[in-house]
C-alpha cells in the first residue's frame, strides 16, 4: 500500500512539473518561441480556442513569429487577442499572415520576467508541498486505523519527504535555467 501511495505522489508531482515547464515555455525569453502563444485564446464561433488550434505558428527567424490561420476571417480576432495579452508585442497583419517582431528585451523587462518566473516557481512549490501534506495525512489516517505501525509510518513519511525534495530541486533547476535564458543577450 505504501508503494502505491508513493507512486501516486510521484505521478501528481510529475504533472505539477509538466505544468511548470509549459508555463515557463510560454514566458518570453530572448528568442522567438511558438509556445509563447500557448496561453492566448480567442472566441471562435462561441468556443474559446487556443491560437495553436486555429493557425500554424512558426519561428522562421530568432526574433520573428508568424501566425497563419486556417480561416482568414479570424485574423483580426487573433491580432486583437495578442494586443490584449501580456506579451507586449504589436502584431502586423498583411491579410494572410500575422507577424510578431520581437524587440530586444530591456534590462527592466528582463527583471520583470524573472519576477514572473520566480512567482510561477513558488506557486508550483506550494502545489508540491500541498501534495506532500495530503499524502502524509493519508499515511497518518492509515496509522490511526491500524494499517501501519509507528515505524512504517515514519519510514513512509521519510520517503514522502525525499520525493518532495527531489521535485522541489527539479523546480529550482528549471527556474535557474529559465532565468539564465532570460538574462542571455
């Protein structure tokens, strides 16, 4: 039973790490990355739909993103969504393709992005700690119900802490890598 609990904890924490990776990919660093647009959605015939499902997004140059919608009638909606987003990029529309020229990041903007990265990382660490607490509560209940001895409880809780520490270190490593990428000129 303990192994099943630990395995479930690993799965949930792994999903938390995947969410963090997706969030970090959508934060702009120095070069163009189609994942920057992952958080942006538009209303398409009554359904809120991500841009990547409505168009081909490419990065033909290091500081240029192109968006070619499958349905040209949504060009202005995509353009408006990008302008209203927190990307700080002004799109140019030629009637078929939207181009996003990414300006060089200022030192101030880089520091703002690092704050966002740290906040995102801290939110994910909180999620990991909440999962640790939930697993420990289950283990304590099992001990109270007589399913675990005192020694088994301590061993299981130590393992929960080791797993949590491993994933928190992964979060820290991802944050350091993203900060380095943002500060790269």
